[in-house]
């Protein structure tokens, strides 16, 4: 089954409500995982996964709530944010896709410094050497999740891999 050009946009437009697929890491039955050798430098623990889709982009966020109040709200760290951009016409569901060059891997983490001030942890993932993703579902119809898995190898040889399944957030 080929993903159509407008499928990602349609999925976002049809999503009934923003949804989080909650899953603690380490649960064998969870469809959401995040691991790799970068865990030696970065904490990859997460509580939930959020997926955003648009016409030419899918973003998967691995989220971890933290006990930091920002503007009266508890902060949520994005321990890993995987963004894939480009034309989905050539993507075949269930088949690995070389996404080197169209994938970005980022992290947005707030911490308390030695003075109990909120600061952003500005450490970044290394530069990407190669990356691959496989989509099992792209949320083409209302109530259908975006699901798949990815694998990234960074130029320093470290790795990051994960799986995800969540309903797309409303546009």
C-alpha cells in the first residue's frame, strides 16, 4: 500500500482529538520504545508519545513530564523528537525507507541549575550518519494511528532506535 501525497494532511484533519499513547519504557507489551547507545549520555526515559502530521512532515515526540513549574504549568521534556519531512508518495507501508537527509533528531529538555533556575539542557544528539524508518500505518482515516519504527546511526557510531504508535494530534 503506498502512502498518498495528501494522506498525512488528511490524517491530521480527520483526527477526532489529540491523543497521547502512554507507555512507560521497559514495558514489553508497549508499542512505544526508545533505546540505543546514546542512552549512556542522554536519559531516554519517557512516559508518552505524541505524533503530529502535516502534508509533508511527521513528528514523533517522546515525552517525559518533569517536576518543574513554568508559567504555572508543569513542564514536559521532549527527550527525543524525530521529524521526517518530504514527499510520502514513494513510501511503502511496512518497507524500510532510507530517511538520511530528511530526518532531524532533536531534544528539548528543561533542568534546574545549581541556583534552582530553569534552564534548557543544550546538549544535542550527534550529527546523523545514516537513518532508516518503516511505517506500518500513517493514520489515513480517523481513529487510525501513525505507527512504525526508526533507526539512526550517528557519525560517532552511537545509535538511537525506537518504535511508536499514536493517534495524530489535531491540526
